């Protein structure tokens, strides 16, 4: 996925293409850039201008992406997942709210929505609903064509923005402060809390490294209550609800979470007006609750069932088959804090229940081959789902506490009460009546004993 996505909106004639060329394309010319241009006209003059720069450009012409052009927008986004920088020039008559939704549908997170406002024309548009919607649904405003008028003449425009950050552009070249607001890059060093890494006349950036895990809910409450002098928050966080580290992107109009498939340094960067006061961060999670961590892909929280080769089957029916046949495979993956696995395996591998270790384990197992399946015994279900997703060539037998994973060859819960067939020795007898009633959807000639091998 691109590391920076920018949507440029603005009413007709606001200078969007010139801004794209002279500010964004010029700034990121050493990166692989992809551009989507939506023009309401039948022939896109803006797209032709960008083609001349030898850029990867997709045009949506003669329609607005807010309605009839949505399908073409989704197709264009799908063709641009290999670029470093994704830029979109919206039609002068489109509302960026709909475009933001389209980005999310395609798996992109629109990093910043920029609204261009022509400093010499805005007074004629103040009563235009689309003009106001474009400002309202943007993260920041660039006042264009400042070389054509005196700065003191747009004080009423600043009042219209109601505190939204704005930047000046001369001949399509925006002031440097804009890129501080836009920046998607992590500071190269972490020196101390509240250390200012970049300075400008109006804005300051403060980065805080994080070592703990936080709740997404408490973080969202924290962001909603930040002082108005803080304009943007971005970074990566370990969260209670996800097995993957999450990228966070917040402005006063928008909050997005984006899962990261690789380990990343955890930090939050705060950008605001010089002199802003940062309130204390919310308290971290002191005790991880595995049931709060949602598995990746398909999962099932219902009681009384298990999964065999993707089909829900009565739990007792599966347990009966396991007790008759047992599982004898080459590898059991578990943790040192787990209950002892009752199944035989030639090798036993312990993994720490943190994403970095599970990620490294998946990289190692990608190079390995196994004669039979691999047992995932009492590791957090969400991390088990990650291994199942990343290693489709391995047949996994999953035994967890909270969630069932249909993508595993077999998925059952570990019962921690005394009569558990996997924990206590007293419950080796199965409830065959219950199995007959709820497991009868399986072919009668195919018992668990045979189905497991």
C-alpha cells in the first residue's frame, strides 16, 4: 500500500492541478507516484497536463465519482496499490466525504484531504453548498493564488474556516509548513518526551515513544478531548483489540485505524500551533484480555460447537473422535504459560504471545515443510488466526480459549473446568447423544476418526 495518500479537493478553478504539479509532484518526484484525476468534462484537460510529466495517471472523465463514477474510481485505486505516493484530484463539483468512503472500501486510508480555495474567488462561492462541504470535509485548507492579491484581503475566509489549519500557496507552491502537517514519516530518533523534532513559525511537532498497550476506546476518547490547538495526531500503537499494531491518523474531522502487517516502533506524533499543551496520555492496559483481541478473518464465538474442515460441528462429536484417535504430528506451538498439551508431537515450540515473536515465527515456518499438521495449543486466538492466514500451506489444528477459527483444519475450545477432556483426566467419556443430535449434518460414513486424517 502507498505510504502517503492525499486527496485534493476544491471548487472549479481553484488551482488543483497546478498545486499537484508544483507542490506535491515536485516534492515527491523521487518516489513512485500514482494519480487519479476526476474531471466532470468529457475530455480531461487536467489529466493531459499530468500525462506530460510522465506520471502514472488514471482519468475518470465525464462524470463525478460521488455517483456514476464510483466504479471507475474503485478500479483505478485497485491498479495503484504498487505506488509509493497516491494522489487524487477530485472534481470541482464533488464532495470529498464520498471519496473518503471509496478509499476505505478499496483498502486505502486517505491520509489527508486537502481543500484548495482560490483567494480571489471565494467570496462569490460562500453561499454555494458544495464549496462549504468541501471545506467542512477537509483536514486542512490551502489558499491558492496568493500571488494575485494582498493577504489582508482574506480575513473573512479565515473566519469561515473556524479554526481549521490553512496554508498559503503562491503560483501553486505551498509554504513549507504544509509538509509538516502532511508528513507521514516517523522521526528518525526518539530523544525524550515532548521533544520538538521540527520547528516552523506557526506549528510545532512533538513525538512521544510508546512501550505499552492501549485500548482503542480510551485512545479515541483522549483524541476527542484534545485542545483545539492540537491539529493532528499520527503514529503506531499496540492496542488491546487487535493482534496487529495499528496505525492511527487523526484530525479534527477524521479518525482512522490501519492494521500494520509488520512490527513497527510505537509512537504518537502531535502537530499543532506553537505552544500547545499536551494533556497526559490515557493509562495503558495493565492486563491483556485475550477475549478482547479480535482474530483476523473468520471467527466464531458460539458455544457448544467446533469446526472441522470449515464446517461447524457439535463440540462433543469432535472431542469423541479426538479421544479415539489422538493427534500425533511433528510440531506443537504453545506458550510456556499454557496448559500442557495432551497430544503427542515430535517437536514442541514455545512462542511469546506478542506480535513481534509471532511475526518472526511465521517467517521461519514459511521456509519449513511438515509431513502432517501443526497443533496451535493455547496461544491467543488472534495470534493463531495470524499464523493461519500467513501460512496457508500448513494444516493447522487450533485449540484456543475464546474464539473458533473456521480456516483451521480443526478448531476447538480448551475447557478450563475440571471435567475438560483436554485438561482433566476425569472426562474421557463423551456425550454421544448430544453428538448424534447436533452432529448429524456430517455424512454418517465419515466419522471424526477418519475426517481428521
